C-alpha cells in the first residue's frame, strides 16, 4: 500500500512541477491579496497588526481553493483516473497521495511564504510561529476536504463554482480556529487549545477524507 502511495505522490509532484503555472498561481494570488489589502483599507501599522491574522488566513484559504479545480481534471481528461480506479491498487492510498501532493504544492508553499507577508502586515513577532504552524496544519485539512469536492465535480465542464459552494461550509471551522490561534498569539494568550482543535480536525480528515474522495471519484467516473 505504501508503494502505491509513494508512486502516485511522486507522479503527481512531477506533473505539478512540469506545469509551473498551476504551481505558482496560488502563491501569486496569496501575495497579491496581502499586498493590495493595505491599499484598500489603511496602511496604519496598528490597524494592520489587528486584522493580519484574518487577512492571511482568508487569503490562504482562497489560494487553496483556487487550485482545487485542476486536482483531478487532467487525469480525468486523459483517462488515467479511470485506469487508476479500475486497477487492483488501493484507491484509499491513491486518493490520499493526490491530496498530499496538492498540499505539498499549494499549502506548504503558502505556509512558508506567510512569515514574509506577516512582517509586511506588521504582525507581531511572537505570533509568526503560530501563524506558520496553524497554516501547516490547516492547509493540510483544507487540501483533504477540498479534494472531496474536486472529486465530486471532476466530470463537470465548469465545476469551479460548484466546488466553492460545496467546500466553503467545510472550510469555515478551519478558518475560525486557525485565525483565532494567530489572534490569540497577537494578544499574548495561550494558543494550545486552538492548535489542538486544528490538529484534531486534521487527524479526522486524514482518516476519513480519502474514503470520501475515492467514493466520489467512482461516482464521477461512472456517471
């Protein structure tokens, strides 16, 4: 089973780095929102420091959402997805590998870029570590949950809007606890409880989401 996981993960990462536009679009979107937001509200340092947790987390969420439409699309169009589902290999591991590849190419770079944008938005230094940790955990959960919606709509020609409608309600709890963890760090309050809840949501998604992804792919391919 692990052989299947690593083979699928390596393949998806190789394809992602060959199509650098799909890889860079979420990062560029994340950067543009963070840069333009102070121009649209106020450049005051105190004001930006207070809203930075919400701005960075909402920007990361939308950047993750931006790349979901292409998660299974190319494999579906060229017939690879159907062959994977017909093979005797574990569809659970295949689904998990695709979600992990999405996180490595989207969520991980966003979390690594976040400290630079946090400094630009005057986020206090003591909150930057919490921001990175919350984004690492939260974006992994977003990738797993978003892959379910992407699998459900992979057979549709214009499924991007439908993906948003399906996945935003699932993303809201992650957004709330992720932004709250960073805000608590800004205020000098304990953040352990928020990070623990984010970790619990990630653990639950890690176990259950691949089953839902695999089932959704079967429905989309057979319909």
